[in-house]
C-alpha cells in the first residue's frame, strides 16, 4: 500500500495521552478571552516555581560552556550524585554504573517497555494508573493486566487481587514480564505502605516478574508516614527505581529523569545492556540540565528549604480541596498522602452525563474548569484534579464541579 | 518465560550505535593517562564552541523562569521562527502548525519510524547512511532497502540503482513507505545537487513513497554550490524536512530538533496526528532550550557571524585532511562539500586487517586514534573521520592511519 491514509503503523492505534486531550478546547476558550481554572496538568512550576539554586547551577553550566554532547548513559558527576542520594535517603548502596539518565521519566518508561514488551508478553499495572504506561505497553505489542487498587482503603493494592490477575493472565498463556508501581501515586495521591510494598515484592518474586517503581514524587510527602523506596524492600528481586528532576525540584521543563537497575541477575544485566544501546541511539540527555542536576542533588540544605516551602503549600491546598470536594453531594474523595493530586469519585447517576469524559468536557466548556477524566487513568466516574493552584482557584474548580454535579 | 536471560524483546537485537562502540576501549586508554586523538564524534562544540548569542538567550530564559512544561509540539514562538527560517533561506511558505519540536533529531527519526514501520513494511536508505537510521527501522519491525551512492562520482545517488532496488523490493512483496535522504551527508560529506534531488523526488512520486530529508548540516556548506532543501523540489509530493540546533548553531548538548510535514495529502495528515500523539506521551522538549532556539533563529546577523567562523575553520581542516589522506598509499578520499566529515576508502588488501572494524579497533588501541568504521554506516573498507579538531590533531589522526595501513 502506498503512503496514503492507511499509512500509520498498526501500533499507532495505541498512541494517546488523555491528560492533554482537552488542550484544543482550552485554546479555543482562551481565544475568547475567558479565564480557565486549570487543575489538569501536574506542573508545579507556574504556582510554586523551580528550585532557584538549581536554576542558578543550570545558568552557570551554560556560562562555563557545558554545551557539548554528554556520554549517552549520563554525566559521571551526575550519576555519582544520584547514587549518593539513595544512600542518604534510603541507605541503599548503588554503583553509579547501574544508573542511567533519560530525557524525562517518560523516555525511561518508553525505553524500558521497548526493551521488554513483544506480542504475547504482558505487563501488570495497578488501576488507576498514570496514562503514559498503558498506551506505551500497547505501542510495543504488549498487553496490560490490571490489578485494582482499593479505593475504600486509601487506594491500597490488594495481594489477593494481584495474585488472581497474574494467575489468570498466565493461564491464558500470557508471558508476563514486569509490574509497574507508582509510589507516591498519580492520580490517587496515595502512598503504598512498607507492608503493601513487601506484599507486591513477594508476588513479583513468586511470579518471576521485574518490579518497576516510578517514584518521581518521593519527597513530596504530605503526612507523617515515611516513604519506602522499592530498593529498601526488594533486595535480591529484580527491580528498577525511576525518578527525575521534574517534581521534587520543580524542573518539569528540563526533561531530566533517571533509571536505576541495581540487581545482578541475568535479566537485569541484559536489560542494562539493551537499555544502554537505546540510550546511545539518541546520543544523550541535555548536558547543561544534567549539570544543574549535580547541584540539585548535592546541595541538600538548599533542597530541604525548597521542599519545605512546596510541601507546606501543597499540603494546605490538598487539605482544603479534600474537604471542599467531600462537601459536594455526589462527590467523594480520599485524602492525599503524597504527590499533588486528588482523584474524587463522581456519582454520575445524579447527573445528566453518561461518563466522566462527557462530564470533564462539559466542565471545561461551561465552567471553564479544566481537570482530567478518571477513565484516562483507567477508572471511569472519577476525575483527577491537581492541588497546585492557590486556594482561590481551587475553590473555582470545586465550585465548577459542584455546579455540574447539580445540574 | 520469567524475567531472566531471555528477557529482552526480539526487536532489541537491532539496538546498536556503532559510533560509540569503541567508547569503553577509549575510556580504558584514557585511564592510562595517554592522549587520544578523537575524530569519532560529530560534535563541533569542543573545537568550535556553541554560538554565544544562543547560550546567552538560553541563560536569559532560565533567569526569567521559563522552566515549566511546554506544549508537546513545541513553543509557539519557536515554531514561528522555524517557519520564518524556511521562508528566508528557501522561500518556502510553511504553516507553523505543521512543525514539531523534538528532543534532538534522533527522537524525530525514532518517532517517524515508530509511526510508519511494521512487519512487512520497508524503508529505502542510501548507502552509506547515518547509523541511527537502519537500526531504528529494524527496531520497529521494518526492513531496510539500500540504494548505493556512487563513490566515484562524489557519492551521487543513482536514479537507476534506486529504481531497481525499489522494484526488486516491491516484487518481493515489501510494502515500502518512505525513503530517507541525508543532505548534506553524514558520513560522506557530499551534497546532493538540485538535479539529483529532483531525480529522487520523481522516483518517490512514481512509487508513492514519502521522502524524509535530514538536513541538520544545511548551513555548513564548504563549496560555492547552493544547498537545496527538499521542500524546494518536492511540492505536492509527501515529504518531511528535519533539522535542529545541534550543528548549525553548535548546540549538540541542548537536544533540540524539529520536523516539518508541510504537505496536505491524507498520509501526511494522518502522520501529523499520530506524531502529535507520540509527542504528547513524552510531554515536551526542553522549554528553556526552545526559547534559546527562538533567538538562534531570529538573530540572523549573529548567526551569520557564527556560521562564517565555523565554516571557515571546517573548510580549512577538511581541505588539509582531504589532501593529507589522499597522500597515503592505500587510502583514497572524496572531497567534502558540506557537513564536517570525510569518508576515506582503505585498501585493506594492503593491510593485515580483515575488515574495517578490526582496523579501527587496532587504530585506537595502538595509535590512540579514534575514528568510526565505515561498516557502521553500511559500507566496509571505509572509515569516517570528522574534520573538527585543529590541523595538528588531524595530522596525528592521518599519521595513525598511515602507520596502520603500512604495517
């Protein structure tokens, strides 16, 4: 067939990203001059800024001419600082040769899935999930197996449900390769306790699955509980830790993530080799941004100050929004323990809307309130709102939701 | 099968990047304290620097807090400046909604191939080719069809050879989707004349193939001939223009490329949609680097000054190296018209080496001269040397080659 309307590869039916799907409508509304109350995108920068000491280091790197290609797996100095971070925060001993710098965490996810998925293979996700995971598995031929998080119990994973889903998939002949955990969690704002993580590791071990843990919000903790890094509870079991500069340092526009593959089993070794080849084929991640990363991770005092400031604000906003949403008849919402999202349930039977996609589209069109539909995260009758904007904007968001639930 | 040694996806057998394969050996040698004469990587920054006016704009963007996520297809202002550049240089009228910013040109290649290739499909490359192209086609299930460039005629494409190769592939049942041109050319340093490009467009048109043109070196022209952009000769025929900040501005470490899909046929429209979805899934390219791009493209006067400086130096070095290599018995080398590479042929029958991989490995090990094997670009018995280092280092490179050809 020639280059015509049938031109896209079959895999492209999986390419989508629900968080941005209302972007065209939002641009239409903006053109009319109307204000939009935007709680759709997990970008702390417009409301809380980027850590200024990191921006300063970024500018310094540029001034000093650090603008050439970097080695594909990442700048040596940056890799060393990443290793030290995990010693400091989680008492993990990680060799820097097992760390890889990526162009944001999204490149990390794409390259891991590209390395591991094929037709006939599968990956386990917890539902709801961050919307990039599932389409990426599909793009590379794999099938997603979903294990439900328990909304009634603070979005906890269920060992029984997980075991059952894995068993069923295996019975159906699926070759499962990994399970992907996101902790603290986007979209729910929950945090997996150490006990729950130990359960997950046990299931992974019993089923020979790699565990990939996306911990991009691991220092944005809104409660007294301690964050558990997967590396603390998965020693000896193949696992991967992902993180980056986007959230804990407010460096969303920098596009710097990292991947740690600490284990020495055969699978992990092969994966490191393959992953390195994919990194080489895209040459490197931004050189000056990686040097900003050196300062981001090594200046612990400046980082504590920035974190204190953003966590205080996010906590206040999350508490306000949690209370406000639960006051709405037809809306119920779990408390956030980490990250900067809430994932309220909407009782659509009380509304005129068939599903949350219709609800969210109308919410933007009529109320100029922009949030993301829960079904984009795998779970209908929900919506995801960030708690990053100041309280007066969050009040507009809540009011818009209330108006629409009532109408 | 569990997560063990069989863990990588089948596609990963294609993941490789020959330009960096001697990196481990080079690091070994460096550890001994020995100096390496490195002409392996196409990075102008260590020798000629980055355009200082662009670095200044990059620092300004950071100072002004431009550090949040950007819209996935790119910053509006940057897209506008890219459109203006093509009007100014090539008199093309391009709507900025048909331009997309990528994390380097390598991301552009990956996403285009991901959008277009599948099992049973194929892509036409000219041999020798830039090493990222062929493995990327393989990674996404496609097959590469090679059409030989004619070394004896300044690496010109041959219309007859191209037509024949396409005919044979189609007879064998292959569903060809695109052909990829790289002009000015890496590794040969050649430039396709307008006439040759017109031939290529005619063949593409007759065979319903999309033309993708990688023009990352389009302002590094070492002769009086004028560069022809594919957009000038392919109106009405589906085509794509790729470029970025890496070479013409010396911004290799910034990771900013762009893709233009100017045509309005059904295939191009579908491709724009699919490509946009892939861009959304990785959120955005670096925001401050894109704002540096605005200045890079809009400050034409500062850019002319930078270009004049680098082209003068590259030209002198290319001329020196061309002459010097041709003086070696057993080495013959075509003149470079653009970019910053030479691709000399080595008469291996006069040496003890079976192939150019052995030759280049020994060259690095024994002479501490680091160049890249031609077979990595699809053509054995050649090597690629950059002409970026100053003449005294290029002399060491040539001397090392001479020593090894003689031994």
